C-alpha cells in the first residue's frame, strides 16, 4: 500500500517536471524579444486603407445574388416592399 502511494507521488513529480520543462521552453521563446522594434500602428492604418479600397470586391457573389433577387421580386410584386423593409 505504501509502495503504491510512493509510486503515484513519483509519477506526479515526473509529470510536474515535464510540464515545467515544457512551460520553460515556451516562455523562453516569448521572452527573447519582449518589445517590438517598430511601431505597428502605421502598418495597421495601411491595411485598413487597402481593405477599404477593395471592400466592394470582397462582397461574396451570393450576397449580390440575394440583393438582386430581392430587387427583382419587389419589381414583380410591389406590394411586398413594406414586408421586405419590415424584415430588414
């Protein structure tokens, strides 16, 4: 009985040592360069500008198909326009 307890404690200690070793290896990678060498905000502004230029082309084709279907349906049955506007 005592031997089982010791064996369980040894296994837990080995698991704890392995976990500690893994954590140390990961934390060393994070600690290598604690601060960024340059300011990231101008790069983010450029990215926002690029996305705003291509915003229309990024709309999926099925959104355009749905919108055109709603317009066609409203043109065929104009009484449905208030219903469509209610659900938007």
